[in-house]
């Protein structure tokens, strides 16, 4: 959904596709937004597609090949969310904004994002673009098998 006043877009993922069943607001930082904008218009209804069909899941051959080419064969999609959360925290983003950006349930009810609140979330998401050296590295979380 376009937000012209803020010169950006946000996405609402319907609750049927979200683990907790709630509609989910997705705020992209400027780097992620540039990737989405590069893909726009290549498919009539979806941003990401392959061979003319909408991409319906992340864990596929393309993801496996991309991780291998990047030298990160053990990285899971969920590891990226944890890394984003750690980078937000390292950038000094407030707990509440991290909670909203990561889509975690909270004790407070947020039913509507005003322009000011949304602009703060966009600014917070963009803080990870502005950080250089010393940022937390990608974190992979997994259980260790015990023999």
C-alpha cells in the first residue's frame, strides 16, 4: 500500500498467513524498498515471481542456491529476522518499535498507525542502513544435537 505523504510503501500481510493470526504491518527500510521497487511490474499481481508464477514460499531451490553462493549455507529465513532485531537494538531503536517492526504480539493494542507513528517506524527500520562497522553479525539459532 502506497503512503505518498512519506514517499514509501508498506505491506499488510493478512492474518491467515501470519502465525498469530493477526494482520501484520511490514515496514521496509530503504534498501529493502529498493529491492521491492526493482521487482514491481514484472508480474501482474505479485512482487516476487518465478517463471511467471507467484512465489509462494521462501524455502525453495533459489533460496538454497542463494545462501550457498553467499557462503552462508546454514542460514535460515528466520535467522534473518533475529539479525534484523539485533541490529535494531544495537542501533538504539526502542523496544516498542522493535516489537512492531518484528511483528511480535504485545500487551498494548495497536489498531491504527498514524502518519507520525508510521514515519517513526520507517525511520527506525532505516537506522540499520546507516550503521557501518561494529554492527552485529548474522545470528544462526539452532539446537545442537547431543550424541
